[in-house]
């Protein structure tokens, strides 16, 4: 890792060639009859059941649902950090079995190493086997993409929360992930920084059009960023005898190219409808 950025590494400019060899692919994801039960016997607790869904390569999918309904569990299963009790997650037609190097994760907390510079933190995400030249070019390109070129040598304690989250996104992208998993990535940021980060994510997706699964509790964020939105929850009128656990209770296609007009009447209508499904009265 550090070798990639050591002073002995050959100096290279950000040439297009190096960028092309490290371009991010986009991979399709499919949830197939996925179920996750924690514990056994009387302590068994089914969190997710009958999750069937296909996400196109390059699509941005937002996942909404009340706290504790299984959103993070679904992302963890996609990355192979957790195994479903039944069913599978397929990426590019191949089942996920164990930690999957086709995925990269970014969380609400940036999780940067405090003793490393930002460029070294981003380099940690580089795939193994990448040449020093390509690695350096990739880190340089990502620093530029997230607007941190002037802060490459700074340490995490010297930058703001928004900047740290930008570095965290760059580190996730350094891996060239076919699937980018974002678990409430902007949840800890103030409202203005959050909007800027949403715009940045759109820029990132244009430059690195990978498949994105975005967990968020912010309906506006989902409407701003996603091609489609799924809501995880308990089925309405499920009754006493119904199977426990959350499933996909609603799928919404969000029309219009991005960036979208935040004041649009159509989005406001969709917002009210999504909040209603989530059990929140928007008035
Ligand atoms: N490793 C685990 N062992 C037992 N229960 C778990 C584990 N991981 C998650 N859960 C439970 O699964 C449910 C869903 O958790 P999570 O996916 O984190 O929800 P969300 O991200 O939607 O808030 C919660 O009730 C949580 O307690
Ligand atoms: Mg969660």
C-alpha cells in the first residue's frame, strides 16, 4: 500500500492511459429469495424474507425503511460480510460467497486511519496487484474528483467532516468496485454539506458509472439520487399469522435526468407518497 505512494515510485502525470486501465466497471446485482434469520430456536429472529430484486449494471438504487428493518443487513449480505440464511445475492450472475472484492463499502463514519495522509488513506482502497504508476494515477484522479487535491498531504484531524467523507468515498472508488455500497453515507453531515455531497455523488457517478446501492433515511436524498427506490418493511395487513421479517413493500421508479429540480411538484408528490408508505404523515 505505502509502496504505491512512496517517494521511490516513479513520478507520473495523470495520463489517460493509466486512468483507462483502472476504470470502474458496473455490475448487475440480484437478490434471489433472500432470507436472513438471526439466532436459532426460540431466539430466532427473522429480519429479512423473500427479498427478490434485480438491479441493473450502473443503476443507482436507494433503499429506504424504518430503523432496524434490515437495510444494513441487506448491504452486508451484498458485500459478503454477512451470509443469508436462505437464497442468495448474485453479482454479475455469480453468487456472493464470502467477502466480495467486486464491492466497496462507505459508511456514515468515514473510518479513515488518523496517522495516514488523505492520499495514503485513499490508496488503501486500491486493488492488490495494481502497479505503482497506475495506483498513483488513480489516487490523483480520485483526489481531483472529490475536490481534495490540495489536501492530499493532510491528515484526517486537519479536515472537516464533509472532507473526510469525500476521502472515504474516494477510498471506496479506488478499488474500482463493480458495486458501491453506501450505508447512510451522509447521515452525520449538516444539511448544506449533505446537499453538496449529494451533488458530488452525482458527479462521481458520471465519472465512475458503477452500480450504487444507497441506504438512506432521507426521502429527498433518495429522490434526488436514485433511478429507483425500494422500501423495506413489514407487509401491510400482514396479520397475526404472517411470516416475520421485512421484505420489499414498494418499488418506485424516479423519473427525470439528474440533477433534479429540488423544488419540483412531481418530486414533492412522490415524497409525500413515500413518507406515507414509511408510516410518516408529511403534513
Ligand atoms: N449480527 C447480528 N446478530 C443478531 N441480530 C442482528 C445482527 N445484525 C443485525 N441484527 C438485527 O437485525 C435487525 C436489522 O438490523 P439492521 O440491518 O442493522 O437494520 P437497519 O440498517 O435497517 O437499521 C435489527 O433488529 C438488528 O438488531
Ligand atoms: Mg443500518
